[in-house]
């Protein structure tokens, strides 16, 4: 299967046309996407980050979203995770995997911006998820 790609930029909107074909099939797909600059001093744009919520003492999995087009089958991707754009030493109970971070018991300090960075050929693909942590819900018994 062959892909031919044509792109053009109209700041800040990028347009892309992809032609996918093999010996019996041909399809032309066009799409547009907004390209945002990172916030000053940050590795992400606050305009396009994903939002997740977690409750203190509950477990939470933060995944690196929308990477399907960048992952090659049978090949382990090279992924680096950051919190607030800094590489951090994760506490021992937190599991950092290639495509996700597993927090078995969320703490208030776990709130913030988590950025995954995937090396894709000579390019870097980044996705940021903002984790909002809330306190435990109190049940009123009357």
C-alpha cells in the first residue's frame, strides 16, 4: 500500500491531503488541523491539551492520546514522559509504561500537566493531558 501526501499551511491551520492506494483500491482523504505554538516557557499549548479528572485515593491511568498514526506494528515506540515539562523521578508505586502512566493511589500532588513525547523518525510528537485531582467525595447521612 502506498501513501502520497500533500500538505500546505495557512497559519495556524494546516491542510493535508493523503492518497492511499494498493493494486485494487484508491482513496483520497483530506483533513485540516490547527497548529498551535507552545505556551511561553512550556512544552505544550494550554489550548489543545486533553483533560482528565481523578479523585484522591482512587487509581488513575493517564494515556498518551491520539498516537495511532505514529505507532508502527511490532515495533516498540520510544516514548518519554514529563510532568510540567520536566523529567521527574516517579514514586515507586507509579508505573510508567510506553503509552501510559498508572497511578494506583492518586495524591493531591499528582495534579498537573503530563506530556508524552514520541520520537517519530526525525520528528517529535507530543501530547499533553491535564490531570485535575479532586478530594474525596463526602457522603451526608441524615
